[in-house]
């Protein structure tokens, strides 16, 4: 992941993240639910962005540490979290500044799909996890590309870019598509046991005006966007 990926639109991305359907009423509630009871647990937020997940888990009693590759995003996290969370600039594709067996859990929210190589980052997070610790992560659901990019090879690990608008400001995000079997291969090769795979519905408190019509009228219960994993350090 390029350290400057979010530098030009950190403020607008963070503002959008606060209230939009995909982040505030879908991805973040799902991550919090998968984390469960974190009271007293030492949790690393790997790719913490502006800190909303760290704030939510801290409020549930977790002892949070966070890092992000983007200095601009990390400054927003410092403004949000103050001195309650130990924050640092670090890149998941490089060795991390933490000792072995430092954390009970690692959460990584919508980060890994920016990385071409998963082997080294997964091994590094395995290193800083205590034995039996959990890595809870979310990524772009690979089957979405079958719909949005039907002419591309689903089974290839490949790079692609998409145009977005965050709080009225245009942005381009560049991701790495990875088929589902390649995700599982990376997890098991790095020494994890896949404990949970989740494809959740939106949060029950999502405002009606944000929900797709087919969910509002009861035709569908959920939509494809992200996929979630709970991995246990074997």
C-alpha cells in the first residue's frame, strides 16, 4: 500500500466514513460484532485510518494500539483519540515496531485489498499476536468483481482502480483483486486457522434512506460488498 494513498483526500474520506452505509452501518458494526467482548484485551488496529474502529473498541474496554501508513489519516486519528490510544506511522508491508506476542487481537479494517503480497503482512501480524490470538479483518468481496468487471479473470491476482467521491471530493483508489481460494491459501500458509467467514447484512439501525430498495421491500436480506474473517493464530 502506498503511504500517500489517502494523503490528498484524508479529510473527505474520514467525513464520509462517519455516516455512509458501507462504513458506518455495515463494515464497522460487523467488525465490532466479530470482535465480541474485548474488555481488557490488548488490540492492535492495523491500518487504523482516522480511528473510528479504535474509538469503538476502546469504548468497549479494549486497550488499543494503532498504526497507519498515511500521516494525514493518523493525524485525524490523534485528533479523535487523544492520548487514549498509542498511535504510530507504520506500513503493513514493512516490519512493525512491536515486540513478539504483544497483542490478544489484531483488527484490520479494509486494508489487505490494497496489498499485492499478503504473505509478509500476515506473518508479521502473526508474530505480534499472542498464541491463540485473533486476526479479524475485512476486505473487498472477491465475487463483486465478477459483476463489476465481467471480462476480467476472476482467478488472477491483479490490480485495478476505481473512481470514488468522498463528501463531494473525487478520489481514485487502487486495489488488488484476489480470488477466495488465494485468500484462504495465504491465511493457512501464514499459520492461521480460519475460525469464521462472514457475509453480514447491514446493521439493523441503518437509516432507511441509505438502504437499497430491494432490502427495504424485503426482497433481499443483504448485499455483496465486503467479506469478513476471524483467523486464529495456530
